[in-house]
């Protein structure tokens, strides 16, 4: 029973984390919460950088965005292109 609960909790945590990351990338790609969602390519471009550079900020979307902007020199070329738009 404990193992089943632990797996469910882990899945829920990963699901929330992925949702937050998706929301963050939407904000980054479009500039506002009311704009449409970023493309899958944009999300794929920045996801590794979020985990590499700003993992401690997850799930705070504003903090992740600020972190990525601070780390602009360290971003991968694909993610840097997302921020240049």
C-alpha cells in the first residue's frame, strides 16, 4: 500500500512540475499569460536549460523566467533564440 501511495505521489509531483514548466515556457515564448501557448519546439529548446540552470526555482514560473534571463550567457542556442523574440 505504501509503495502504491509513493508512486501516486511521485506521478502527481512530476505532473505538477511538468505543468509548471509548460506554463513558464508559454510565458517566456509569448510574453504574457493571456497569449497563446509556446510551440513544442520552444518548450523543447528551454526545458533542459530550466533543469540545468534553474531547477531550484521550480515550480515558481516567475522565478524560473528571471533565472533564465540572468543566465542568458549560459543558455543553449535554441533557448536563447526563444528569449530574443
